[in-house]
């Protein structure tokens, strides 16, 4: 539908489809004092971009929770650091390193920005593991006050990580396969996405009564590996991710998403199990008596 609308209505196809662009989060690394921002586009250059988020509100909620864990600035102005700068309330509450008032150097601020980038890359998993170890060491040393402080901060990190949907990852690594039903009984469609770009769909017929020359797992591996040997990226990455967001986050979604970093990492066992379940459901529906 997207391809046809783009072909016949090149100037208004997005409005006709009511296709809204998804929201992303990233660091503004081109700034000497980077900020963590939310935007509905993918910058051509810069730090890794994470998304797509369900809505702008969900992206901003995650943004505020992340900012609450670190001391990077929240102001949007282009900074001209000076000791006489008035600063802001976040600096007064020790929630900002106050680069505007020359309280830190560019290098010191970059260290904090690097911590934010590491948090985004793993959604806090690395930070969580180090904090758990630090809390346990404090408890073993009977420093219960420090252990209680770390435990409270640990809960905040978990809450922040939970605000980000599990499907959200770096856009440049956003790969997976969507499994949906096909137009015919026991026919299924595999919709691969590589680095945020949709690839040509694969049609796969499967019947529980049909004998196959090879196992379903082997057949899937060969077919998917051959189809994705030379992925294409000549479409609009932003629009492809917008289509994914409309499908994945919708209440009417009929299908499953199987993410992977490389094709070799795809969970074929889970994919085979889901195809088998759908095939059984189709068989049961076909055997149900139809009303007169």
C-alpha cells in the first residue's frame, strides 16, 4: 500500500496513508556539551539514534527518567560558558554539571555524556550489573547506609529501563523478521527488516499433513539466508520504521516480531514453533462446522 500510494500520489501519499513519523532519542554529539533529545527524524550524522518509540510522550518520559540519572544539561541554548552565567535550577539542585558557569571542562562533561551513551546502548544493563556488585560489597562491609543508597538508586535505574519498550534499539542495528498470515490457508509471510529498511517479503507455505524433503528449520534457514545475502537500503529508513511502528504498536496487530542483530542470531526454533502454532490454528478453523 505504501509503495502504490508513493507511486500514484508522490506529493501527498503520507497524508493519504495518515502515516505518522515515529519518535527517537539521541545525544547531540555535534555540540561540545551534548544534550539528550527527542526528535521525529533520523539525523544524517551524529550519535546513535534509538527508537522507534510508541509516541512522543513515551519518548519524553524515557528522556526525563534518563536525565534524572545523570548530570548532563537540559537547557536547549547554545552555550557560551562564562563564570557570570546565571545558571538554572538544575545546577542549583546538583542535577547538572553546570558547564554554562565553567564548573567543568569540556573533557569532564564528555565523560558524563559517555556514561549516558553507554546506558543507552544497553538500556542500563551494564550500569545495573556494576551497581548490584557495589551494593553487595557495601552490604558485606556492613556499610548499610551506602548499601541502602545504592539499592534505592538501583530501583531508579530499573524503573528507567522499564520505560523503554523491549523492541527499541539503535536504528542502525534495527533488524528482525515479522511473521504474518498469508492470503491462503497454511500460507505465511516473512517480512525481513535489515538496519531499519524493509526487504522483499518471503512467502512460505506449510501444512501439517504435507511431507517435506527437509526439516522446517533447515528450510527456513536456507530461504532466509539466501534472501538476505544482499540487503537493500534504497528506501526511506524513516518511513520504513514508521510502517513498522504502525504495525507493531497497533492493537489490531496480527503477527509476531523476531528481532536479531545478524541473520545467524535469529531464533529459528521460536519462529518454527510460531509457524506450527498458526498452521494448527488454521487447520482447526477449517474443520469447524459452518453455520447454515
